[in-house]
């Protein structure tokens, strides 16, 4: 996530260290209840890898733990110490010993070479500048063995959705910790020139007390902009597909999945 903006009246909700403990626990609760199609997609990619796998921005383990469950030799890192704490606690409950650490996508240390690096669920969009985006791509390239691949997904900016939904609060009643809670989300376009949005989430308990509130910014990344980043990166080849499939990306698709390839020896 980006550093807080001192000119923003809601900057106290933002953090450069990932989401807080309460948000991490709620996020983990949500992931247990429902599974996005990306879990199966990334697990299949990891199972087919010819070496160890690294997950950038692994969070509470939504994808990382299923990798361990099928026997993948996987490492992971995240900026949020609280998210990693939840991951470790969950892993301990089922007897796993996760290899995860706290680090940033733009600069991380590891002494291993990976056949596959993954960065799921729009995590790349937390990188707001071209420098940060290229730093992350270079770091992924650096730790890949020859012939390795980086795979990540981002959503397709859809102008109809932006026009109809941005600025409107979406309220959902969820059962959490034994009682009904209100989970509120509002997305706003905060910088039209840079195409940056802010997503504010808030959880309120049955007594009307706030459990947590956070606000983070994301960079809208259409296909053409990502292609330019790929061309500027060290990667020698790339493909883009639609909605966690092997089919080409088309107009109207919701998710673009990018695979960047490092040349073999």
C-alpha cells in the first residue's frame, strides 16, 4: 500500500505496512467462507512448476496455504506483520511450517531461485508509481531461475462500473464472531490524471461500534499500460489471458492474467 497522504483528511486510515490485525482476521474469515476462482488457477500453476514457488503479497495465506496443502515447495512474503501472524497461526493448526517473512514487493531478500513467482488478487495495483512497478518486476525476474515465470492478475478497469458504482457505499450484512456485522465498502476515483482509486472498508458490530476501518489506494492498469511495463522490464516474453483461463483477453472481460517469462539457458 502507499504511504499516507498528509493532505488527505482520511490519511489516518491508510498504512504503509499492510492491513491491521482486525482486518487480517476478518479477511481470513471471509476467505474461509468463499473461494475465488484464482485459488485453483494458481494451485494448478504451482503444481506444474519445475521448482520452488514464491508468492508475493501472500497475506493471510488464502493461496499460500492451499499450495502447502498439495505439497508445493512454497515461500511467501507480505508487508503486513498482522496478516503473516494470522497465516502462521492457521498453518500451525493443521501442522504446517510456513516459510514466510515480512518484505516489500519492490525489494525483498531470498537465497533461493524459483521456477514460479505468483502475485495474486490485484496486489500489483498497490504499486502506484512506474518506478515501484518496475522495481517489483525486476525483483521477481532476479529470483527466477532460467525459464521461470511470473504470474499475476489485475482487474480490467470497466468504465460502466466506474460511472455507476464509484462513490456509492455498498453495505453487506455478514456473520462474524457469532453475530451480524455490517461490512461497508466505497470506491472512489481520487486522481483522474494518474488513474488512482481509493477503496475504503469498514466493519461495524451489532452495537454500532467500529471493528476496523481502512483505506488503501490502487492504480488502474489497463492492458496497454501493463504491456508497456512488460516491455520495460527484463522479461523476454509475456502473455495475457482472461478470467483465469488460457483464452485471450477480450473486451468485456473482468480479469486480466499476465504471465511474464524469463528466458532459459
